C-alpha cells in the first residue's frame, strides 16, 4: 500500500518537473521561469493520513494554496484521486477548485459514502493529488510543485486491525481548547501501567511496550478540567513501522477532577510470529 503512495508521488513529481524543463508551468499555461514568475503551489494543511469511517464521518478538509502574495488572476487547480484497491467508489472529491483572484488559498472537502462492498475492518487508502493549475489563462506565471498529495485511510467499520512489526506503540492524546486532560494506559487486568499527568499539557502520551504481553489494553482519559460542554479530541497511534492511525471524537463534560474516568479506546495485542504483531482497536 505504501509503495503505491510512493509511486503515485514519484509519477506526479516527474510530470510536474518535466513540464517545467521546457520552461512551461503546465499543459495549459506556458510561462517563462523568472525570479518574479515562480508560483509554488501545494497542500498547506496537516490533515494527511486521517482514518475515517466509510459512512457517518464528517468530511476531511484540506487547504491548497500558494507561497506568494495574492495574484490578480484566479488559479484553477485540477485534482485527481486514486485508491489502494484500484477503485474510488464512494469517494466525493472535486475535479477542480479555484483560488479566487486576490486570495492565496482555498479549502476542499473530501467525503465518503458506503460503496456497497463489505470490506470489514480492512483499510483502503485514498490519495488526493494536485495534477495541474491554470492561472486564468495567463502565461505570466510558472508553476513549481509544493506538497502535491494528501492521503485518507478509510474503513467500513471499527474495530479495525493493523499488522505490524514488533516494537513499542506510542499513543498521543491531544484536544482542542483550554481543557486539562490526563491519560492512562491500563493492562488487561485493569491495572494502571503508565500515566501521563501534566498540568495543562497538550498532548499527553503513553507507550505500549514491545515487552508487554498479548491481551486487551485500555486507554483511559482522566479529565482534570473540561473546558466547555464538550471537547474535540484526537488519539494518534504510531506503530513500529512509523505509520500513524488517528482516532478523533468528542469528550463531553460530565464533571471534573477525575470524577468521570473515560475509556477512550481498547487495543488488543496478538503476537502472530517473531516478526508480526496484530493490534485490533475499538473506539468508544
């Protein structure tokens, strides 16, 4: 799956760079590279690699923009989409978006609906790609590529499973606003293995060690202070290969000062072989 991402990125960079070798910015807009004509265009957000449900999830929002002051012409950005299983059924991605004249960026929303195929807890990776740009038909500007891809991991249902190499698994817990939330990792018997208790620190993190045995572990939130009636949170699970699986949700204010310990996710560890471990995740 990762090889597909790398090949797609390499192909795209080759396409954009080759378009620039004869001093044109794209197929549609010939332009000469000068110190004042170069426009670097790409994704500006940090929303890459989110994990979402195929149905029932909010759209994932990305931002595309330039590294220069606003231009006096609109920029039409052409987009492409591909997936790890070769189909894009259920994905809603615009074919193009426009950065209006006088603006430097535009947001795009990518959403998913059930494609009718029962895929269980398998994860399908969608790659959104900038493939071209038109500067209002002008030949004044010269396009150079910035960060031109974003990915979204999509699953039919949770729990889902990931198979990875043996090693430590890091869980990072962050949230919006001014709340003070703490984090605990419980072993299969409900005993506390590790806590992350810092005064108004965001994020908090705990680690499931490679030496911890097979079984079901629980990540528990200990709310010290919840700012407002509800708080949006994000838990990121980083496995030994470096892949990161995000889980977002909403924490409702049920009281303070650890009065309402909350189970956030459970992680079941299963050793398959000397070089493979499966983690199955349920989010509450």
